[in-house]
C-alpha cells in the first residue's frame, strides 16, 4: 500500500536522540526536549510542554558530527512548528528557519 502523504522534506534526516531545550514566546521558562531525527533543514522532537502549530521555537542543542559539520557543536535554531502530535509527550515537527553555531566555551 502506498503512503498517500508526500514527504515534503528538502533534506534527508538522520535518526538521532539529542537532548535539547525549547522556548516559545508564550513559555516563561525553557522546556526540556529530545530529538527523534534531525537535518540542517528540520527537526522532530519530543517535549512535555504543548506548543501550537505555526508557532516559532528557539531550540538549543548539540549538532551531532553525522550532519557533516565536523565535530559536534552547540547550536541555536530558530524554527517554525509545522505539526504537533499528541501522546504521552508532544511530538513536534519543525522547519529550521535559521541555525547559528555557537562558539565553544573553554572550560
């Protein structure tokens, strides 16, 4: 049986569980999240806080080396929520509108 939904992804995603934090304008504090899959153009993640389709997210996470940027690096992404799935946790599909690699902080 063929899937009637066409895949709208511009780039292929890699399956990777990376801890992240998310924030919307409506949230007073950051919410914990974990990615399910990720590409330079989009992300699917799970969070305990409800977000609404169409809202803007700020996501901070470590980009894995598998994305082809070399070593893993911290990044801050501005993203637009395109789909929300209800469940034990909320599944959030988002298009990455802007991605800024953060400078490494020496320890």
